[in-house]
C-alpha cells in the first residue's frame, strides 16, 4: 500500500514507462490480433488500459483530461499510445496537485466495495500489469518484438550470444 503520493508517483513512473514502451511497439495491423474469437483484441486491451486510468481515478475524485472511451479501440496504434501518454502524465499532475498523503487513507466506493484510495492506486497499477502481460502474448502472436520489461527478452538473450532458458 502507498503511504505517500510520492511513493505512488515513483512506482507509476516506472510502470507507466514500461506500458508506454509496449504501446509504442504496436502497429495498426497488430491491433486486430486475438487469442481466439470473442476475446478482446490487442487493440481493445491497449485502449482499455489507456481509458481505465481516468475511469478508475475519476471515481476517487481526481480531475484530469483524458479520452473518453469504451471497448471500441481506435484503428490507430499511435492514437492509442498518444492517449495513454497524455492520460498518464495528466494523472501524475492531478494526484500531485489535488491530493495530500492524508487522502490515501480515505475510502471510496469502488464497484460496490469500499477501498482505501491507496488500494485503488495499487489496483490501478496491478490492473495495468495484468493486461500488459496479456498484450505481450498477443504481440508475439502478431509477430512483434516485445520490449524488455523486468528483464531481457528471448531476443535480447540471443543477441547477446546466450541461450535463453526454455
């Protein structure tokens, strides 16, 4: 749980930078990739990540500009990546200017449950990591090279002349 706004901002900067690297790798063609029919496409997952930031944090009273969106993703990977970039920066600015550390200990009704605001911030990050992992699988299926997030990718190991673990 976050005990200070700065703790959140520090972790958000790292995780949102990783997410941005994933989104910046997408191509317009890759947005249609699905694991199976009737599941979200890569584009829908990316758009969901980009729009959930505002959807969740507007519920706890933070005010900032963000694209309104539903599950119908834009057909442009750049549009999605740019929307995420702007929304992520707007969130950082909003939380630093609108909240104090004391706000983290307040509770808000989130989806029918009372969550501490600090918990909401933690779940926002966990939610993003969860969907980023799904996206990476779809990116590989679409033939994209995935960026390293928490360590080298298979391609990184090979480029270093090392045999990756299977």
